[in-house]
């Protein structure tokens, strides 16, 4: 099982637990738990994972027209793509849109001093490839 597969399995468990609690499903609370999970997968990267998680909530979850369905598979895939990016894995990162690359560039810039050099170098290389540097 890859790290990404485990991440998806953990998200499914969070969603299942939140839907089974007996109370009315609170998608925002569930998505906040998913962002905490995302941050836990990215320890040692300063506030970068928290900034990305907040961005995901504001840009994708809160404006959703299907809030009761959140986090949708599409939005889970976005976080998984960013997880792979932060891990230095090569990928197509199809779910990351141009506006997201700009935001990610800004977040990396803000946290550059806190990031391990190999992580910063890897991220800068991908951002350069994407034309946002």
C-alpha cells in the first residue's frame, strides 16, 4: 500500500466515522479532520501543510454547491496530489489548477526557511517546471 493509498483509506475512515455518529453529518467538521490528517502526513514542514489545508477548505470545500457530499473524490484527489508533491514524488498533478500553483508557490515562499533543503529544492523544481517561478 502506497502512502497515497493509505491517505485515501484514512480519509474514508474519517468520512465513515462522521456519517455514522448518529447526528446530522457536518461536512465542514469532517473536512477539517481531513486537513488535520493531511498535516499529520506532512510533519516537519512548518506551517506549510496547515496553510495548504486552509486553502483547500476556502477554495474547494466552503464554496461547494454539494456541501453535504464533501469531501468529494475530486477534492480528495486534490489533497492527494499535493501530498505527493510535498513528498517529492513525480506525478502529473492533474487536479492542481493554475491558480493553485500560484497559491502553492506563495505558501512555499512563506515557509521556505522552515522547510528541509531537499523538500524546498524539490518543490522549487516543480514550481519552475509549472512556470510559476
